C-alpha cells in the first residue's frame, strides 16, 4: 500500500508470485482475483494464469512471475522503455520490480541492477525479505543477508515493510551512503 501511495498509474510495477494484493492496488477487483484463483473466465487473466499471473495493463501492472527472479530483468526493461519513450521535458515514469530473498543472489538480479545503474534507469528494486527463500534460512544460503547493502552504485535503504507510512515516505534513517 505504501508503494502504491508513492506511485502514479503511469509507473510500472512487476512482482513475484506474491502479487494478489498488488493486483488489487493496481486496479483489479477482488472478484477478478478470486475468479482467477478458481480458474473462471472472468478472472484477471481469464482463468488461465492462476495464482502467479495477474495483469492490469490499464494501470501498468505486469503481474507476478512463476520463475524465481524472472520479473527483475523484465522490470528493468520496463524502466528502459519508460526512459526512452518519455518525451524531453516530461516526467519519466519509474518501474518497480519486487523479488524475494530466494532470488536475491541470482545473477539476473545483479545484471539488471548493473544495467539500471549504468544506463541511469528510473528503476526501484524492492526485496521482500522474510529471511527464508523456499524454506532455507538466508543465513545458510547467503554470505550477506542484509541485501539492501549489496547494491554497489545503487543506494539501498532498509524500510519496515509492515509500516505503510514508512514505506510511502521511504524512511531514510537506515540509508547507506
């Protein structure tokens, strides 16, 4: 909710399979979400996408992805398109890609971050870290599970995702310089 409050509908958003609430925030109805989950034709993806594929093209929501981390390069592509399709002097929409801690050490995440930094893309990477990727503790699978510190040229901030106002405002108290 905090992220949605900070965005406009011109901004793009793509996420993982944790997309049900985001789909509603970006314009899908509760009926469309449940119809999709039950495979009905009036679902968000006509009953064919199931739990992972909710789209709302009218509000630039590109759904959840079934392949772990696959949404991040797509989100970076959305940022690339936003930057290069925005006329000079106009505000550039941003792209948000959310992924979980299970995807955090994948090469495609860091390749996407490198491209976003190199090309100065309007991209926000959001990691949903519950400290367990596919049931494995991040302390057993990552040499650094403070993922927000791994951004190289992209500054990272740690925000309490359970505090909607902190998310909207971007509580920069834990910002790394």
